[in-house]
């Protein structure tokens, strides 16, 4: 993958291999598996999707930096020092000197099966939201071989969105490789809003990260995963399209894989998945798979009067239908206990839970991503 990048752009005239743009967040977590609602102590760390990419690339030996804005107080200094400790440059940090300067915060609770991880964001009105195009030094646009940002940054608010789009245009005009990860977050904007905005920047994007689910639901694509990946390069001057795949066995055990389409060679590259990997939380994650793709269980969401609260509409199930499905599951369970043959209950699960997929099914799928809920199925 890295060789593909260097094949596209000259590599001997830029100081940085990669610069990313995004909000740097302060992460507060209870120790071990303690709950947010019970714990008395928080461990502080730094995070953010774009920062994680810079850290991951730095761990691979690349010279990386982050473009962001932090408050000019002790918490900002802590975050800057932590980021530098991972080998990521702070050369293009801006600092908020105002009395109202603050960092964006997220509270993270570790999952412990069957309980899922929990995240609570407090990021609005932080210093990053005041970032203005005029305070970003002009030399940034010629400083790096590659520039990366995500849909998370575009979704934060209208001002940040326009600043980010203008930066993308300036990096592209300077001959910098532009990388973009959709990274759709349903709690930040709708699929229609994301599609309208992202279509504005795709003419400037060289490397595009988009999951199969996002291609279908946000960009209204049809066909196989590989066909959809290729279609982006036919509609826009995109050189590489990448899609990540994650199978969640439990909150702390995942299987990771990825597919890349190279438009110049008209070839697909699919790696053998890293199977059943134990997830060890250290605060700052070294990279986000292949530029972080977050699987969500549903996007059938409706906003409420509170912009941070959404209502998810589930398909209606009648009492009679629920009773029928429970009877099927009970009969299958009794047969399994008698015969010790689990195939019957697996078959019934497929019938009564249409979204249920076993890990083996996903691993056999070539070039496609099957979404699996984070909680491990009870009978798998």
C-alpha cells in the first residue's frame, strides 16, 4: 500500500510524509473494566481519528504531523507532549489564547462481554471549532507528500467544513497527495448531508476510504463491493479506493481485513485477515485499521429536538411473530441439548434473525463486507 502512494507522487521534495487535519480529543476512561457511572478515577489520554492515523504511520517509520488547534493552557501542553511522544510533529498546531479555550473531551468505557464499549462526547465549542483558514501558515500546503482528513472533521460544523474543503483544494493545487476517509458518524450528520458534502471534494481526492455499507447507504451505490469501489474511480479522478473489514467476535476480540483497488493497474489487493485479534486498550490507538472504519448497527436514525440525541426506528414485530420466533428458537435449543448438534440452532438463527452472520461466512466472502453486530450471537 505504501509503495502505491510513492508511485503516485514524487517523494524527495517534501519534509513530511503525511500531515493530517482533525480535532485532537482528551480521552478520560475509568481504569480496567470499571463503569463510567460508578468509577471515581479517570485515566487521561489523547485520541482522535486523524491523530490515530498519524500515529500509526509514525510507528511505521514515516515523518508525520497533525494540523489542529489546542488551548494554550496545561491540558493543551499535556496533549502536545503526549502526541510528540509517539513521534508525531506538532509543528502545525495552532493555540487558543482566549479565556474560554477548552479541549474536546470524550469519556470511554471499556467493554466486557456481553457489555459493549461506551463513548460519551463533549467536543462542541472547543478550541478546534474556532480554527480559521487564515491562521494556518501557507507553508503547510507544500510541506507534505500526503494530506489526510476524514468525514468526522467535515461533519463537526459548517465553518470547519468550509475550512477543510478549502485546505483540500490548496493541498491539491500544491501537488500534494490527498487522502480522505468517509468515516461516517450518524450522530454528527445524515447520510444525505454527508453525500452532498463529500461529492464536493472527491474531484480533489487521490486515495479514498469507504466501506461497502457506506457506499450503499450514503452514496446509493449498487453492485458488489468491488464494483462499487471501482465505480468511484470511474466517476472521479481517484487513484486508490480502500475498504476495511472488521468482524467483531466480542468487545475485545476482532478479526481485521481490507481490500484495495488500484485504478492505474485495474487490480484488487486483498490481504489475509488478522484473525481473532485481542484488542488491548492503551488510550491512543496506533492507527485505525486502514484509516478507521466504524461499523454501526443501523443508520435508520431520526433527529430529536436535541441535536445529540437520535431515535432509531426498528422494524415492527407483532406479538404473534415474536412468539413464533421464540418457539422456533426454543425447539432448536431443545434439539441441540438432546443431540449435541449445534447446526439446527444455527439454521434457526439465520431464519429468525436476518442480520445474523457467522464469522466463517464473512471470512468466505471475497471482496465484500458483511456487517456483524458488536455483541457476539448467543448461539454462535
